[in-house]
């Protein structure tokens, strides 16, 4: 096996790994998880604003 063969195999392996990670991130089974995670900062702001209202009352 020559060095060029190893380079070709590593390219194919990296492409397969990239496609696997892309499918994992954008696959339909993960959509609800990522949508929930995307809304977490906004929920934290709502909780903090409610606490401030309660403290000022």
C-alpha cells in the first residue's frame, strides 16, 4: 500500500464522517431536541423578568 492509497482512504473516511455528523445534526429525529435547545435562552429571560417583577411588588 502506497502513500497515495492511504491519502485516498483518509479522504473517503473524512467524507463519510462528515456526512454522518451532518445527518446526525440535521436528521429528523434530532429536530425537536434542537428546537427546544434553541428556545432555552428566551425561557431564561422570561423567568428572570418574572422574578424581578415579584421582587419589586
